[in-house]
């Protein structure tokens, strides 16, 4: 059964889809072992890993590098990869960019905006397509909730239907009212993946840095499930202290020449 059919069936049975971002091999392995259904290598890698100020700075080379790393860490996972900013301005450019992501290991290609022409171009290459409506980090300079009034909500709703008719397999809905997300989820065939859009979507996605407590900033849409930053700070601080006091390394973290080899060494280098 094709992977997308599995997710369509989950939608039909009202079984929730759990998606998590991953940007490197160890994280990908942990996330899959923890039971996530989908790994998203998003352009959020820019601000969460690469130190960029904005998602627009992420390049196609960045995305292929991190998708390949995630694929090595999770060989059997279903991976959605983001097309970064300005790499899908035309259908032809979208095809060329998408093929680089799939070569790196992506199963599905995601892009922002109501671009039916891009969906059609990617489907011509027999690629799975994930669309993204609501907050579009690449195209919205200020990150705020979308679809807050009836006119804006209708536009997002109509865009979702158009993308669905074009053949999208997934639809990420970011920071839109939960009532709107519920209507879209009901009316589209694609599996909807929400972030900050309520519980009625077919699945949810969170940035792994946010849910694990690596990110310093709190977000309304996020729930912290760990305190990785605190644990890492404590571990490194303890290590630094032990190095400075001479407590690390101890004899347990060292090894020695055998008595015979030591005697031979000392004779050779008196």
C-alpha cells in the first residue's frame, strides 16, 4: 500500500497523525523510535539549527543536506521536505528543486501558498505534495495568526479546496482559527496537519526543539514535553567543573600500556 494511502485511511478512521520536525540523523532516529508517523524537515531548520534570522535565508543546499541526514537516521520513515524560499517561483523551477529534495531522501514535497500550478507540476513528476496555508513563514515577515475575520477565513477555505482539487496529499494548516481548520478538514480529501489550529485536524506537527524544551521562547501553540535545554546546560556545566577541578577524566576514562609495553617504551625512550 502506498504510504499516502495509509494516511488517507487514518483520516477516514479518524486516527490522528503525529508529525514532528527533525533536522539530523540522531533526532530522526529518536523521533521514529518514539512512534511519530511523519518526519518533517522544514525550513524551520534555519532558525532552529542554522542560526538564521528568518526562514527566507534557508537554501536548497541546506534542505538537501538536512533531508539526507534525516534519511540516514530514519531509513524507513515517511519524510516531508520543504521547498525553501524562492526555489519554486515557476512550475519548472519547482520541479527541478523538488527532484533535488527527493534525491536527498524526501518522500513528499511541501511548499507554501495557494499555487495550484505548482501542485500540478509536482504531480507530473509523480511526487507526493503537501501544501501549506495560514501562516506562511517564508512569505509573512511578521508571524501572526491568519484567517481572523470571515473574509480572510473564506479565502483560506477556498484556497484549500482548490489545492485539494488539484491533488494535494497533505495540507498543513498553521495558526488559523480552529473552526476554520475543522471545516477544511471535513471538506478536503487530503490529510490535514495542524500547528496552532486546534484539535480537529487529521494530525498535528510541532517543531522538535519547541516540544523538547530546547527553544527559549514560549509559543501559545506549543506544549513543552521536556526540558532538554536545562538538562544539556546542567550536563555541560558539570563537565566543565570536573575538567577544571581535575575530576575528569578519572582512571575509569583512561587506559594504560601493559606493564611489558611500558617497560619497553621506557627503555626505548629513557
